[in-house]
């Protein structure tokens, strides 16, 4: 197939440091190329890919001090995409709803993966206006606030299996990886470390919007012998950071749409201690690839039971459910469905089950 992937311009594809959406776009793009498809990637000019790259800005906008209006760059990219629309069998957008006013008026086949939370009050009126636009979710929980829009399926993220190798936890520490913000719960992670007496290493970026939170709430907690703040790390450092840890703490306090770091941990054989929020019960096989908890007390108890979890089984869950090849095959089924049934991307909501998963225990959130 001739496939266009349209990425956000805030980070390169793949990102040099933090960046979930752009990283997933990279894994998907490279796997589609590996499987023999003709892929065109619309992304920042510093992106690295085996696909045909259409550079829509010189470098990732987050790292470009000259950029004062990132929206202008994205609007220009959208126009570039639709100028070339006849060249593609399907266009796959990853830029939220920015292109909806244009794509609704085009006859080309397209689909949009929604990567963020959907429970914000402003979104329901917008999606009512564009309810026929075909979209995919990254977890079943993510779609709950907007269950009535034109869902084409849920596709879980995937990683190349060779990206990381299983580690043995020789570092003996708990790990926190991602972003410093109130909803990510780093304060909870610090509390768990202190109460269990286990070291905690924090590898996370601090966005401009979260600097006050970091300075007021987090920084005072770092002055403790068990706590080490590493800062933002790149892809090349993740494997060792996660492989040497005893567990990844994922203490989220928001409706997490997916949580890429959870499957990054699994790929390293690392069990995850995660709060029961958002997608967590879909991603973590409780008692196999991690332990799902309700609060700090539950997490403290979970640390005591980490020895009962097998790192080999964590890796096996990753290989069964969260590889880039599995992700690409799932999206290809959606692309082909759009190609053969054009009415589905115009008006008719559909839902396709695309993620293999063992039977859930009674009462589990699927």
C-alpha cells in the first residue's frame, strides 16, 4: 500500500529525548517499510527514517528557539499533505483534530489515531461536529468519553522486539520514567521509595508548563539519600535504565490513554507497579507483567511481592501483545477496511477488535 504518516512537529521522528507519539509513529513507519509498503512520512526535517521524508520544518519545534507559532507550521503541513493526497491509498494522521475541517471535505481515505485524553469538556462539541471522521483509539478506556464517534478500532502501541533486551535488575532500584507533572504522580513514587527503603531513580523531563510544579512540589522531595533525579534520557539509555531496575513505578493520577513506558519496561523484562487508572488494566496482566494497585499502601505491599514475578514472563507478554509488527498488522487491517468500504470513513461508525489478549478475570476492565 501507499501510506502517508503525518506526525506532530514538536519532536523529531523518532525523538532525540522524550516523546511518546512521535516514537510510536517512528516504530509504525519503519515496520510498514520493513513489510514492503511505500510509506511517506510528514515530519520535522531532523527525523530519521527509511520512508520517504517530507520535511515540514527544519527541526523539531520543541527544540527550536526560533519557533514562536507551532500551529502555523502544522497548518502548512496539512496543506502539503492534501496537495499530495492522490499519491496515497490512505493517510494516517497523528496530529489530533487539527486537520478535521480539511479532511472532512476531501474524498481521500484517511484515519486519525487519537493519542491523548478525551474527557475534556471542550472536545464533545468538536467531535459532534466531526463525528463522521474515522478515528482509532490506543486503548478501549480512552474512547469512553466519546464512545459514539466513528471508531475504526483500538490498536495498542508496539515496539521493535530488538530495541531492548531483558535485564536482570542488578541495580536494585525502583524506576520512574517519563515526565514530571501532577498527573504522572512522581510524588507518589518518592513516597513508595521512602516507605520501602528502596532507592528510586527518576529519569524524566520537566516541561516549561510544569516548572513551577517541579520547583514547589517535587524539588524539595529530592534531597533524600534514596532519591536520585537523573533528568531526561534518550532512547539509547532506556534499556539499561529499565533493565537494571527491580520495578517500574507508574503512579498515574489521570485517565492514562496508554502509557508507552509500561511496554518499554515489559520489553526489558521489568515488572510494573501501576495505579488502576485509565488504560492500566488493559496493558498490565495483573500478577504476570506487573501488579495493579489502588494507592501508595498497595504499592508498598506490591514491592514486597516483586520476587514472585518472572522477568521472563514479562518479556513474553511484551512479545505476544506489544510488538511493532503486531501494531502494524492491526493498522493495515484498518487501512484495508477503509479502502474496500469507503462508507465506513464517511458516516458509519465501526469498531474492530485488533488486540490479542488472554481472557480477563471476572470484573476486570477490558
